[in-house]
């Protein structure tokens, strides 16, 4: 749903250097006080009919291979949490704004950056959405959400990969 867009916003245009393709795996936040967030990110993300419904959110931030992995919780409106590939944690809110399936997500990251993403649902029930936005530092955000994101992001070899800054980051 709109949840995936919020994480993209969370990927607030951080500046990063180019990185080679890498396996997308859970990111451990660096600050010791973010252990609760790290535990939550590794818990199962299940789609339900209620306000606790969870959808996976993935995003590319900027053109240097920086990526975001997280989750959006809720239906129609909710919260999102996750982390950037450099360990910065981000969180915020998302809301669907009209019956066309358009919405907005706003995020704030532990490094002080903020971001906004505008998204459109492809399938409200599964939380499948795509969107674009930017971070306060000027980096562009491209986001994908939903529990079928890997299927949506299959590359020419049939393997799912997040297309961040020219790097094809494998996902599962």
C-alpha cells in the first residue's frame, strides 16, 4: 500500500559513494539505542485485513547505490520504519490521499535528513505501490512496496534486483 512510499522518503537523499552490486540483507542500525528498531525490521512482515497489515518497502536513494529496506504498517494510513544500506535508520508516516490510490509518505532519518515520496498503488490489497520523491539533501528517491516486490523487480535474468545507481542489488 502506501507504506512502501514512506520508506523511500526515509531514504532522505544521503550522500554515498558508488558501491558494487551486493546482496540485500537486513541492515543493523549503528546507534546502540536503535536495537528495538533493528529487532522489529527482522520480524515477519505479514499482510492482514486490519491496521497492523505489513508491507515490505524498498527504495533507491540518489545515484550512488544507496538503498533503503523497511516496512510499512497500516491500511489507508500508517507508519514506516527501516534503514539505509549505510546503517542510518529512518521512520515516518504514510497516507493514501484519494480513491485513485495516490498518496504521500514523509520520513525522518537518524542523521537528521528528511524526505517525501509521492506514490501510487498498483494493488491496494497487497500494498503494491511505486513512487518517487526526494530527500532534504537533494537526492532522488525511487520506491517500491508490497509483498510481491521481488516479482515486480525481476531483471532480464529472471532474478529480482533493486536497480540503484547502476548497481543491480539482488533481493529475495
